[in-house]
């Protein structure tokens, strides 16, 4: 079976998983990108308004980037 031919439209199965589970994959992603997990506690009303704003702008997946930018430009800015 060394000469196994491939069929069009059929992908061969993966040889082996790179990570043991999803947690290991997430941990590797954070290490590779030098990320730190931070838990924020926001009032429910504020969180709902923020999520509604993100959805209206079509930017639901950019939440972390937007919070990081706000911290950088508003809180840690040089005065």
C-alpha cells in the first residue's frame, strides 16, 4: 500500500494530532502569540451594550483586540 492513490475530492485522514486536546491547542496558541488570559468583571448592562455595539459593527470576533487598544490608547497613554 505504499502506492496509495488519492481520489479527487477526498482528503486523506490526518496522520497524527499535533495537540492532545483543545486545551493544549489553546495553550500552545497563547504561548506562540505571547498572550495572557485576563478575566474582566463588567456590569451586565454594560456588557450587553458592548456586545450589541460589536454585533452592530460586525466586529464580534475583535473583542479582545478592541479592549487591548482601549487600554493602550486610553489608560496607558503618555500624558
